């Protein structure tokens, strides 16, 4: 799903992007994907460090099941974590395999 979405917008795709490193008393936080707009359309090797300060990005969280509060929360808080890295703008996207009536 992430790669399909990325083909729709282009840019540099960073899969499993580390947004918060592990530290004493703190777990690491990964985004399922981060797209850096304005870069050549390609997929970076997992673990690639890329300075996103001042850049326009799309933060992606994905689950291969119904949309739920867990995924919505991940998307909401991921946006805040990415903003703290000094980006110019961030759009947060939640991708899921299905939705429900609500």
C-alpha cells in the first residue's frame, strides 16, 4: 500500500523512517513511510538517514486491516513528531485495507 501511494505522488520514499531514536526510558518510533517531495522519484535503502529540515514531506502509517483508532492515533501523533524535526510542511496519511461505516 505504501509503495502504491508513493507512485501516486513521487519523491523520495524512506521506508521505516526513524523519527525518534531509542534512548534510556524511551522507545524508538518509526514511520511506515516518509515521502520527501521535490526529490527524484526513488526508494532509499531502509535505514537511510535523510535530513528533512525545511522540506515538504508526507508521513505515512499503514495497516493491512480495517481503519481503527490505533492507526488514526499513529497518523495524528506521527505528524507532530515529524513537525518537531523542522520540516517546512507535513501531510499525515493513514492507509488501510478497508474502512467501516463510521
